C-alpha cells in the first residue's frame, strides 16, 4: 500500500465526461489498495472567463477580490469530481484551500505556500476516503482566499505530496511524459523513462511546458517522487527523480528551445573596468532580467561590444533604459532583435563528458548556424541563434546526440 | 446615519453593466452617510448551470458537494461587486459565508441559519467599509459550505439585518414593489406603499413571488424593516412593516392566486366518526400536504363526500394512496382535477369587517364562477375555482374591493 497524490490539469477535467474519466483513474489506484489525494485545476476555459470578468469590471482590481473570484473554478471541479467518484462507489470528499488549510503568505495572485496542515486529511485517507483537493488556492494570514498564480496546481500537488509524505506524485497532463525535445519540431523525439530534478528544472525553464518550474524546484527540495503521465492513456510516463536514483545515465536528456527571447548589442562601449556593472545594474534596478551575456573586447580601439539576451516582453523597456543612459555609458550605438531563439542541450552526464560542447558547436557550424551568445552551466549548454534556424538546429542536435527514436 | 442592508437578486447582477449599476445604488447610500452591507445572489443563469452540472455528473449526489459547487455563484458576484465599488471610490470587501461566519445547521441544500457573528463586520462598517456579502450560503457544524436553498439570499439579507441591528433591509428586485395583484392579469393593479408582515406572508405563500416566504417570517420574528424596491429605478418601493406601524388600514391589501393546485373528491364515504382522520392521516404519513378541505354530508344516504386541495406535484401520489386504501375506507369512487386555481383575498382589515366574505362570494357568483372549496383565516379568504376563470376572478375581485388604480 502506498500513499499517492494525483494531479489533473484543466484539459483533463475540461467537461463532465473527462471528469468521469479522471474518476476512473483515481478508482484504479484506490482498487490497488492505495491512499489517494487528487489535486485538480479548474475546467479549461473557466479561469480565463473569470479573469476576463475581473479585468473588465476593474483593470486596477484588488488582488484579494481577484483571488476570491478565480478560486471558484477549482471549487466547482472538486465538487463535481467528488460526486463522480461517489457515483462509481469510491468514498470521496472535496477539500478547499481554507478547509485543509493550505496556509500561504498574503501575496494575492502569486502567493507562496507556508504550511499545509495535513492532520485531518491523513485521518480520512486512513479511513479509505479519497481527498479531492482544490489546486491553485490557499488561505492567507488574514483569512482571505489566496491563489498561487498560473500553473499553481502543480505546486499545490507537490506541496501536498510533501506534507503527506506521499510515495509518489503523479502529474497527469495531455502529453504522456517528458520528451527528448518538442515532438512537433522533431518527429523522432522520444519519451524519457526518467529525468533528474535538475534536468527537469532546466527543461521546464527552457520552454518545455510539461511542469511548472516552481513545482519542480519544490519537488527537488522535498525529494518528492514526481511522475509526468497522460490523462488519456494508461501507459507509464516519465519519472522525475533524485540524481542518485537514476540507473542509466544517457549522455544527454534533451534538447530544449525557448522562442520568446530577444537580444541587444551595445556597440562601442569604452573598455573600462566597471562598464558592464553600469549597464546591468541599471537594468536590474528596473526589473529587467538579463539571461546570457557576452563581451567582445577589441584590442585596437579600446572599445568593446556587449551582447545579451532577455525576454521579448522586456525588450522595449531595456532599449529605453540604455538610450536614457547614453551620455553616461558613452557607447556608439545599439542593435536589437526579437528574432532569436535559445537552444539548450540538457543532461547530467555533461559534467563528466567534456565533448558535449564540441559536438554541439560542430553540429550547428556544419549547418551554417551562427551562435550569437553562449552560456553554460553544470548540466546545460545554451546558445542564442537566429529564430529561422530553430527547427533545423533542434533536429540536428537531437540526431547528433543520439536521441532519435528509430524504432 | 443609519445602518442599511441591501439585497440584489440574480437579475440585478446578471452582467457586468448591471453589477456596475448596483455599485452606484450602494454608493448613493454610502454618500448619504450610511453604513451599508450588500447581500448578492449569483449572476442569473449561473446557479442553473452549476445545478445542471451537479445533476448530470450524479443524479444522487452528495448534498455537501452540491453546496460546494453552487455556492461559487455568489462567490464570483461578491468579488466582482467589490471591485466595481472600489473602482468608483467606495471602500469595500467581500465576505463569504464561512468568513463572517454565518453558522447554519447541517441540512445541506436547505440549511437554516443558527447564528451570525457580526462582530468583525461591525468593525469594518464603522470604518466606512462596505460589506459585500455572499447570499444563500453559510458554514455547517462540520466546516463544510452549506446553502439555504433556492431564494435563500432574501433570507441571508434579513438574517444579516437582524444580526447587525440594521435600520432597514432593502430587497432590490425586478419589480418596483408589492402589487395589489399580478399586473400581468389585472392591468389596474397598483403598487402598495406598505403591507404588514402577516399580509406579506399570505401573499408570498399564495404565489406573489416578490419575497421568499421564509425571509418574511424571519423579518416578522426579528422585526426587521423590509422594503421591496426596484433595481432599475430610484422610486421608493413597498415597506413591509409591523402591524402597529401601519397608519391607514385599507379594507383589503391584495388578491393573490396560486395556479399550481389540484383537487380530489372522494365520493360516497361512510358517514362515520373518524373517517376524515383515516383519509388525512394516511396522506400525512406519506408527506402529502393537504391545504383546504370541505366535507358534504348527505342526510338520506348515510354517505358523505370529501373534497380537498393539494399541490399538483402530489396529485398522483395522493390518488394512489387513496386507491390502495379503498377496502378500508369503503368509498364509492374518486374524482380528481389539476385544472383548479386558488384565489385569495388578503387583508388585515378583514378581522373587523365581516362583509368581506359576502362581497367575495357575490362577486364570483355574479360571474357564474363555482367555488369548489373555501377556507378562511384571520387575514385571508381563499377559494378553489376552475382554472379557466382565473383572470376573470382576479380582475372582478380587484374591482369589487376598490383596488383598481384609476389614476
């Protein structure tokens, strides 16, 4: 007998038939003798409607009222799923954030979980009752409803799994696991049987939208055994596990890409100590997150160019800030582009295999793809390229690192 | 400065524009220096959608889950109205049933209010903050969400007015007050400036659907000053008041009718003591509510006929019960009809004016309308007639009692 947390997203509970399907998946675990807590999102589309109402009635709305409104989406789903479970003979009850309670800070709209009191729920689980838990929501220090922000239901599930000391936390979604890369771009992408937390964190933050980054970080911190699997099949998914439990270390786990990037080049900065600090200090103060940076000094002219990448949403703001500081920075000009994509090779094995960077750069060079910026970490190498080469780069790297599914 | 409870029903908050309109009505009272608590229903249509989902996913659903689901309707409205108020410069916050709390018994789906703790709300009201309260909902002894049943928001408003010692409880609706009869049948019906609790109770239970019977009874018990008024105009409505505060007692307050009636005649019962008890005891045991009864003994045959009225929904069940007991009751036959309507003349003044019954019967006789059954109370006289005479009867009585608006 194990204790399992299951999480189903908005698409998986999108209508009554799908909720009935979820009930069956829960029953399977109950029939196998497990204690089960199920975390659910709002029916797909519901949250958007609620957010739209809140925005229309008042663009500058009180976040506490916003949370009161949008939290109803999950409240409806837990009621419906509990009824669906009871109808197929499974004892179940719904739990709202404030009923458990899931205590959060008071950052309405993007609250963080402080504490989950699982004592009452543990009693019910021990009696064989399924706990149907509203994701995405909690209760703040002032007794008002809080929400964890978009995608927060993954975080709810992982936090609950940690609080319940669950043996497994299964995240059901509309794909059947984590792939070596996006199958829409590379048809030969294959499903991974397992991936480490660190790798998953990189993949998630690099645009593989299977799991929310925050939930992976929390799972890693509390060592929660995660599984990403499909709501619409019964096949096993991908296990996200601690590094130590990975049996077979493949060279590379996956190729990720993030298309929402932009780059800025500041041309002809004086090559003085502290010049980079001036540029990036100003941007940081204005809450612009800079990702990768490369500085190319020119020995002849005493001038240097700095190129860096940032999110597309911040591009205009960043350009304005730099232009406003032109007299202080004394540069010659600015060049910026939205048509860039970050391509990353991710894998634990990189630590011990220095050949990864070489293979990556050679592969891209062979296809005539220029690298604007490069950055590396212990388990990934990222490069910024022209967006039009995205598909070619992903497919070439996928083959070069032996990830193609040739079955 | 007064303390006022306002209540707006589903039609009054049916879309964002109407919610903004409600915000303006609240602001008017705030600007006049009053402390204001607003009770709102779900946006019209919302509750039906939620009820439909709950019924579709499981016809025999757990009432606790049903309440969890349907209570979300009001939760959305309080959030939206609070934002709308803040946007026009009125300090406001939403209160859910469990946040106040409004404590109820555990009869989920039709819970009764045990107690309202108004201490926190009074503090906020004193600070000039408007309390936006979710109607229809409370919290049960087990910490689960309860609902008060259909139309329960009127009850929420009256109970809150009593708990807050409010000076007035204004029920905003889509009509501009209580009328002497249904204006759709009698175009000369006029709006009453005031009506007593007792009269309103009779009118409400007789089909004038302006106020829920239960809320009127509660207002009477706690002596809450009620006003029924329009959401869509600024005119004063109808005050529902204590008998002692009515200045001018008109003869009759109104003519009510209830079309959902049925009648059964049991023909040729033995004229023995206890025979009526046998008939109605059996029906009562099976939860059939009998309304008016008439027994017509025949001196020659030692046989008697009993005619009685009941709700249409109970007709088939009642006939079955009587037929099952034919051998014990020893009657000759049964006659039943759904095509009957109860017409009632309601008014406090009836107590002192014995001529009311005479005028009523004469008026109906002149039009050739037969009375199947008659019943009287201190403040009303009801008769059962063929449904096809409904409009004629209502209009004739309305004229005969001098209620026509000839302005």
